C-alpha cells in the first residue's frame, strides 16, 4: 500500500479536478497553450505510444523472458510473462471506461471530440516499455546494461508523453494521469514477480554441508 498509495491518490486528485473543472484544469489549459507546437518531430514521438509500436516491443520481451525461464527449468517460469501480458491487457480495460465517464474534450489542436482523459497512448507506453524493463532487468548481469535499459525506458516514455502534449493530442493532465495509472500497474507487476521469485528461492533445497559431503567416501 505504501508503494501504491501515492499514484492512486494523485490519480484520484487529477480525475476529480478534470470531472469538476477545478483550478488545475485552468492551469492545465494555459500550460497546453504554451507547449503545443505541432511539428513532424512531435508526431513521431507521439507514435511511440501507438499500440502498433509499443506492444510488439513488450511481446518480444515477454517471449524472451519465457524462453529464458523455461530453459532454466523454473517451476513457474510462465508467471512473469503472463503477469506482463495481463498488465498490458488492463490498460484498455481501465482507460476506455474512464474516457467515457470523464468525457473530456480535446485540445484546440485536434478535431472537436471528447474522451481524451486519460491518455491511452501514454498508458500504453508506460506499461509496455516499463513492463519489458522490469521483466528483463533480473536477467541482465551487467550493471551498466541494466542502467542503460532503465534510461532507454524512461526516454521512450518521456518522448511519447512530450510528443502527445507538443502535438496537441492530449492535455498535460491527461498524460500525468496515465503516468499514475501506469505506475499502479507496474507496481502490481513488480510485487507479483518479486514475490514469486522469493518463493522460488525459498523452495530451492540448500546444498548439504554434513561430514559425508565435506570429506567424501573413504
């Protein structure tokens, strides 16, 4: 609960402001006016949150994690990739009803429509790239490679988020709310996988250290 509490509370606060038209919404709209500058670069960055881009990256990571786990003979090798796939599937299951309920209109840079809160593209980027990173990290031995993977994940998420706001596809609060939603899903994924790893380690028999093993026969 200590890990899940902050993103849940922040998401609830942002959602409350969006639904009631609170002071954060006015600040959000003014910030968007300063940030929106549609160009080709922002278009390409926003595409990082497309399902066609982000989900295949996660799919490759899930397949590799499953292959490594099965090759190592783990009893529950299937659990981490399954948990990652479930986390990704929860994104549209949560975002779609929230969009319909909040019914938030888009920015002036897009055609008149509603259903922009929260940002599905941002949530897709956060969970797809974040889940891939969380599942791959335990398999990497080099600290430098692990750091590079975390930096790459952060760059992809921030790039997609910036592109969505800069292009005018979403208000900044739409993106911030999806960060919170993605943080909740990734925290749940991390807790599940880490708990499974601890159980697996606890169930591994320890090597014998008695006299027979130490001195051998004869």
